[in-house]
């Protein structure tokens, strides 16, 4: 038996310690290696999670849009949660992943300090890291497929308030369907070529659903209605100034001595209407009218085509005179021998000699005025060479003239003859009092007054009125029997001056002091542009311009034109062949416009007319004529 010495024991203990230390070192090395692998996988998981966050941040972008170059902490990531798609911030999403990674790192740290359980801990860390990597991959897949169009629910309709994603300034935003479609205006479309029968336009047939229609079909519809078109007929009983509202109409004059005057600025080149006299109606041409027969008007049963045009000689208004009843007749010569006869305080009688040349006389037209006054008054026509004027003022000198007429028109008026009425046989009435304006409508005003307190007995009253802002001449309403009257034919929203005088055989009293009254306001007429091209080629034809007209008075005609000014209207407005809008669909009026021949910036103007009044004027945005 060998007994170990103390040194041998120590040596053995040292060897055992070295063996144990080597084993511990090996185990620690293995744990460190596993920890390194776990950490590497954790870093990979974190990178994958960051990729998932970035993918989620751009998941809502439309594929055709530019890609973002960075991801912010407040950007949103779509995720599936309990069967619904919801959004979380990138910070929240990445925090969840980082929490998993932090757990892995804690396990790895424990492995390095606890060698005895390092293998188990490292394996657990590796499993956790792999799970985090798998979760990150799943998150990436979720982000990539979150808004896969093929996977969305299919709906059966789209409403005006539904939203659509768009890119705006580098950001994905949403707009309503209404807002998106509002940007689709006609000016963003490509210009069309020359029109053809196969071209199509949008229509609505009984519903708000859009359908298409060819121009050939539209023309067939128009052609089917043309045979039934009839020119509007308007009866004329008082003096008339012709403007654009009478274009294309037949004017039937049924009162004697009606003066028809032109307003070329409002008629425009190409204006045309027809004038016919009927019954006892006769016409005297106002200043600016040239008659083809050299006459001064139209007689009974006469006809003229009234035209306006521009030539090298300037603006011309022509009355091409014919006969409404047919047959060719010559204009009568001028009468002679006009002589005043018997007079009373209110009447003048006179005679004359028929003309010795020209066509056969059908009637005579008498006109008179207070000597020195500007305008003439036409008396009713007569078929004999004498007449008596009634309703005159006493002790007053009058100018008298006579013209001969037939179907060809009126001769020149005779030389002027003067005559003076007699002094009154009874006292003229005093002036009425307490004139007041009562109720009004858009076209009428009711007046009341008190009978005069002095003078002769009142036989009747005469009311006269005028537009306050215009001043000037008065319109008279005679032969009113009572102390009140309703004046008709007024214009809405207009202030008028009113006066009244008393009348008897002795004369007419002074008119009362002026009182004012304003007619009621009529509903306004509103016009809004519809189709309105802001870019057109100079000299091009077929440019569609239309507008929607609602409320108030319906226009009888609408003119559309181009002006280089936003404040000065086209002068004149376009003629019927280029600019007169037609009513093609209820409240819609429109026409095909010829573009200006000179390039530049223009503005579209539209004016609506009815009964001689301008209902509205609207000006559109700038139009570039290239």
C-alpha cells in the first residue's frame, strides 16, 4: 500500500479542479455560442420587424404612386384584429416586436451568467427569436396583403359621399366621389376633330343615368320638329322701339299711327322680323329706318320685312315694303290745300285736297301737336278729305299735317298748317287733391285722389306717369270717370312718378304735385353656365356654350357672345346665325358658337330677354383663343 504524500493530494485536487474548470469553460463557450446565435436571430427578427413596419406604412399607397423614402413613428400600419382591419402606429407595432426581442436578450444574458443552465436557456432564446422572426414575417405578409383589391368585399353601388384614396402632394388622402367627379370638367378633355354623324354626346332620358346619343340621331329629332315650328306673333298697339327680343317675330300692328323705331345696338347685324298692319293699323317709321319704297311708314293692310345689317356704308336698318294682301300698288302723292275750318274750345275741323299723282288713296293719316312741341300725335285714319280733332285744350294753337296712304305705305306729310281752339265756354275744373299710391303688384299700381274743391264740374280725370329715374316725358291714361284708377303695364321693382288732372269741356286743370310709388319685386331669373369651353381655336366653329336658366321670368330669347372685356358686353350681341341660344331641354339654353377670328383672351357673355326687358346678364371665366 502506497500512502500519498501531501503534495500528491494537492496535485490530484488541482487536476480535478482543472477538469471541472475545463468542463465549465466548454459549457460556457457553448452557451455563449448559442447566445450569439440567439442574438443574431433577434437582430434579424428586429430588422424583419422594421421591414414589416415600413411595408405596413406604405400598405395604403396606390401602386402607381411614388414610394416614400422614410417611415415616421406616427405613420399607421393596418393589421387584422378580431376579424377587422384596424390601424396602429409604427411605434406601437415596433414596440411589440422589440418587447419580444428584449425577452430574447434577457434570456441570452441569463445564459452567459448561468453556465449550468446555459444550454437550456440558449435553446429557449433561440426558439423565442425564431418565433419573433416568424411573427415578423407574418406581419410583413399581413401588411403586404392588407388592402389586396382581390380580397376586398364587392359592393353593388357607389354613392356621392363614398371616398376614394388619391396621392396629393406626396400623401395618401381620401376624397368623395362627388369631389373627384367635379374635377372632370369639359376643358380637361382632348379637343375633338370635325363633327360627324357618328359623334356621340351625353344624354339623360327620363332619369339621371347618363346614356350616349349620336349627332345623327339628334339631327333626325330636330328635323322632325322643324316642320311644326311657327314664328311667334306679337300684337302691337303702341309706339315700339325694336331690339333683339323681336328677332324672328311677326309684329301685327292694329292701332293707327304707331311709330316703330330701331335700336341698332340691341338689334345687331342679321336681325330680321316681319311687320304687318291689320284692321285700322298704320305705321310711321322712326328715325334711322330706310324704306325700299321711299315712304314714311305702312298703310292699312301693308307688309314689310324689317332688317338690320352692317356694310361699308355703316349700320343700316331697312324696311323692305310689300303688301300683306297681295297685288302691286304705287305710293300715293302728297295732299295739298290743307285748310282749318270750324273751331270750338276742344275741337278743330279742317279739309284738304286729295293728291293729284301716285296710287289710289285708301285712307288719310292726320297728325297734330301743340305748336312748338317736339312730338306728333296721330289721329285715327279717315277715308275722306276732311277731319275733326277732338279733346284739345282751349285757347291753344296746334300744328296740323296730313299724309295719304294705301297698301304701299304713306306719302310724305303735307306742309304744316296752324289753327287755334276757342276759349272755354265753362270754367275748367280745379286741381284734384290728396293723390296717393295704394297697393302695387309687379305690373300695377292703384291710385286714389280727391275731387277738386273749385272750378267747373269734372267730366273725367287724366293720370300721367313715368319712371322716376328716367324723368322726361309722361305716359297719359285719359278718360277716368272716378277718383281712383289702377295703372297697368308697369315694370317690377321700379319707382314711378304719378300725377292726376281734372278735365271738362272748359279745359284741363293743372296736374297735382308728383307722388311716387314702387312696384313689387318679381322673382329673379338666375342663369348659370353649363358647357363652357375655356380653350378654343380661333376661327373654329361648332363650339358648344349653354346655360341653365331658372326662377323668375322665362326668357323669350337668349344671346351668347364673346368680348375681350369682362366688364363691357359684346357690341352688338351676335346675330341669330351665330349666338342666338335655343331652349333645348326645359331650363337649358345653348348654341354652337363660332370662335373669334383673332387669338387672344376673351370672356363669354350671355343675356336673356323677355317683353323688351333684359332679365339677366352673366359673364364667364377667361377663354383662351389660340
